[in-house]
C-alpha cells in the first residue's frame, strides 16, 4: 500500500508506513544516475521559483520531505497535521487538504517522480505559510486599503522548516496575537451553533417598546437568550429584564442604546450566525495582514467602531471617540500604517484643493465675501477678495490656496497629530463637538477627528515630560502655530474591524459602513474559503 492509499484512509501514520515501505524497496545506496534524476526533477520545477531553486542548490538537493529519514518523516507528518487544521484558520480547505499530498506523492516510485514530489511539497508549504502568516488576499485589491501584507522571505521559511522543530515552525506561522486566538475560538463556537440550529426563530419585524405584551415579545426574548442576552423565561411582557438584554445587545452592536427593539436593532438581532461567521472570517484575514510588530506603544484607530486608542504593551491606556470619513467614495478614510512624528499646536488649516474647488469656489462665485474665516493666497501672498474676478475662475484654472489661520473655530481645532503620508490623513481636534454624540460618526473628508484631543496629546507626551499637560498648554497659550516633536515616534495603525473580541470571550459587531468587509468576504469565498451553509 503506497502513501496515497494510506492518506486516502485518513491516517497520519501513513507518512511513516509509506516511507518505511519505500526504504525496503530501495535496498542499498542509489546509483549516481538515480540521484541526478531526483536533482533534475527538483531543478525543473524550482526553475519557476528562483528562491526555491537556490535553496535546493545550496543544500545539495537534499530532500526535506521524501527521504526515508526520521527527520523527513517527522517534517512531513507535521505538515500533514497542519494542513488538516487549515479550515480552523479559515483558509481555503480546497487548496490545503492533506489529500493534496496524496495527489503529489501518488505513484512517486522513481527518483525522478520523487524529486517532482519533493519540489511540489515545498511549493505547497510556501503557499500554506504565505496564506496563514500573511493572508490569502492582497489587501490592496480592496478599495480604500493602502497597506501591504507582511510577506516573509521564502528562503527564511524554507530554512526554518529544514533546521528547526517543524511542529513549532508550523504553529508559529499564524498570528500570535490574543485577538486572532479569540477570533478562531469565536469561529468554532459559531460553527457549533450552526450545527445545533442557530439562534432559533427570528424576531418579528415589529417595533417593541418596554411594557408591551404579545407573542412577538416571547419570540424576541427567546432569540436574545439564544444569543447570550438574558434568560428565556417565556414571559410575554417586555419587562425590565428584557429591556436590559436589548440594551446590552445594542451596546455590543454599535446601535443607539435606547432599550427599544426598533427596526435597526431588529435587523441586527435577526442576522444569521452564518453572516456573523463571515464577519469573523474577514477579521481573521485582516489580523493576518497586520501580523507584524505593531509597536510596544502604538495608536490604534478603528474606523468601524469610531474610536482612537493608545495601546501600551497590549493594553488600552487611553481611548476616545472619533469621527471618520463620510461614506461617499471620495471621503472614506483609508487604511494604512505609519509613524506619528509630531503634534502641531494652533494649526493653520491648508484647505485641500478638492474642497476649495468643489465646496468653496461655488460660494465665492455667488458671494466673494463668503467664508470670511478663510484667507485667499495667490503665489504665496494673501490677496484681497475684491481683486478676484470669480467669473473667470474655473475648476481647471483655480490658482488660489485657501488657508484658515489658527483659532478655536479653525476646522482642525487647536491641535493636529501628524504622521506624514501620501494621502494627507491625520488626527485632529474639531470645533464640531456635537457630532461625537452620534452613534454612527462618519462625517469628515477622510481625516480623523478626536473628541478628547488634549487628553490624547497629554498621554502621547507623557513619556517625554514630567508634566505633559503644562508642556502642551504652554504652547497652546502662545496662540501661534508651533510644532511639538515626539521624541520617540509612535506607530499609527488605521484599521477597520467590524468584529471586536473581548478578553472575556464576548464579541462586538459593528456595521460595515464602507462595504469593505463585504468585498473582502466575496473575494475570500471566491478563493475557496468555506462558510457554514445552514441557515437559522
């Protein structure tokens, strides 16, 4: 019985049994001609991959997977085990089945066939390592995502599996973050839930207020209880216990916390576990895109839940509400990582040309003295408005720069936080404080507005000053624009997570305001990722 037959029977012992049988069949040392055929077969396949070719040339065409040695048997067995776990990581199982080795190793009886199998297994290993460590997709294929996945060098991956404990190497490929571990656990729990029938009967699409009675209340209570919110007492009264359950659900799903089962709340309550699993799978892929050192201290801006946080050693040390880019295509905040280098206190707002042309120019044409808070500059000098003939100015020949001097009414508020980037995105204060009271806070032109910018500044400066508040306020009191450098630049990560896990195992789900998660999920499904098909 060969390895293909044993793998078909689903036993990891197949690896040992097959290779032992191969050793018996190949009694004695191979002839030089047989070795050259093995080498030639590897070289032909590796020619398509210079790194793979260089690895085998450098190691004298020694096998990693197909020799009858204890090391090769253990390496292959570890890889078979890892492939069997691919589905738990939400990888395309169709690409990474243990049975893939069956087709590669089937009838690999001659040296030439064994050489081909050797190279193909190494290629499969590299594909698996790339997918698990850095993601299945390229982030930039999704509109608005500007980051690149952290792809590891293939030579390093090959040397690792050749020279280290293969089980440890394969286990270390997946992101080691607590978030990824909790997302995996959530995926498995959702799979068990789907197998057991989901969350039961959907709640009626009828608004329900505290104090109401009826069968709709019974169904709502039962649905929430299956989701982990409150107890299913069977009561038809919308009592305080049910109101508390609704409030808790709303808090975990980015909804207005009013305790009323209105249309938006009911829509989220009636989402299927398959839909939620889709969000979790997308979050796992996103975590792979950020599988690198994010910085002992870093700024984490989640566009989906409208928060900006300072993270120290994996713990949130400061968090504030944010306003992000509006949902129009040209206003959505991008996703990328950079380094914050300095603060600008009492900033001047240099109006982006797109805003100047599309929003302010039409007003100037109607009234040259509109928007009196703005200065109009031409060739670096301020120009009097009466000197401009706006009838001759068009979007194509607009020659002016618009600026708003420092003030409390400045569009940037009194401080901005700079991490220079090609998209001209930064964090800043704002005079429009009322927007922070909204549940959905997507109103800006792309930059990130902070509800508590001063406190955010104090925390950032706390590592370079004994009195960061006094340092900041002294600059603020000057009333003129000044740059306050950060002695140690702080990494900034603009991310988009519609699923957030909690250390205690809970989950928060947020709306996909930009539709990016839907696009990622569609691409993952096309790539072969499987989502449970049962509906509840």
